C-alpha cells in the first residue's frame, strides 16, 4: 500500500461500494462518509485501512467535522470522490421548497464545503484529486427533475470553477456525467424491473473510470467525461 487516502463522500451500496472496492484494490486507504456510518465489506473486519464516518453532506459543520477526523486518523487526503446527492424527483406540483433546498445543500453546498476545506490544502502541496459523480440532469432539466436538475447543474458549474482555480495549482478536478441508470438492487427492483442487463451502467465500470482520472498525468487532464451504456439515446 502506498499510503494514499481516498475519501468517498456519499458512501453506500451500488456506486459508493464500487468506488471503495476499486480504490482499495489500487492501494488506497479509505474513509467512507455517509449519514448511516456504513462500512465496506465485513462489518466485523479489523482492517484499519477502511474507516466509516457518520456525517450529513448537506450540513457544513457535520461535513467539516468528519473530514477533519479523517485527516487526524489517516493523514492527508489525496483523492476525494464526491458521490453525495438526494435522488428526489417530481414535477413542480409534487415537490416542496424544503426538498429543493435539501437537494441543493447535499449536491452543491456539500461540494463547496469539501473544496473550501481541502482544496487549499491540496493546492499548497501541489497535488490532489477531486472527482464528482454527476448526472445528465446537470446539463438539462426535465419535467420530473425539478429539484434534482438545479442541484446537479449547480454542482457541475461549481466543479468547473474549482477546476479552473485549483488546476493550475496542481489539483485535478473532474466531473463525471453519468448518463443512464446505475445497476443496483434498488434500480432493478423499483425503477426498471423489466429492463435487460445491458440497459444499466455497471457501477464497477464507473469506478474504474474514476481511478483512471485519479491517475491521469497533468499534461492531459480531463475535466468532464460522459459515461453511458452503448444503447443509451443521447
């Protein structure tokens, strides 16, 4: 293990677990941040290179406290994967002001808080990676993305601003436009129960793409990268 630390903000089953597995196999120590404080793999494991932290990404104080604890426990953070959002969907009539604010706080304010705390530290040492799990909703709204699309759009624009500010100082900021349905037990059961396997994006393949971005040489950095199943319309 090379001692590098990867923080996954918004850890959970599906994509969060795929990020964890991929970066652990690549030799990173893992800090897993979630509201539930969930861990990765065997709950009884004594693997000290994987540590869960309970926090609310939409609450700046909670998020800063958790990130500070990570630094105290594991040392400087080399890679941040910002995977937190609230998947709240509905038309204007279906959703509330509170849902709109909650979605923005988790999707955009949480990323801002993370960058505010860690971005300058990464820039001072001239290295670091911030990867954001984005969505097609960041590029356009739809009738059922009244609260989700504005949050993801703000998140993407913020990531763009961060890339322009931090990139020249050695920090790679990248935004993944995930265009499709991620293959999880929940999406299989509740969202697309009748779709074939190749309808879904495999979370492991997204995680492999994130690792590739984390390893990119600064002479050829990617800011925005689209990921979609081969049959997805775009």
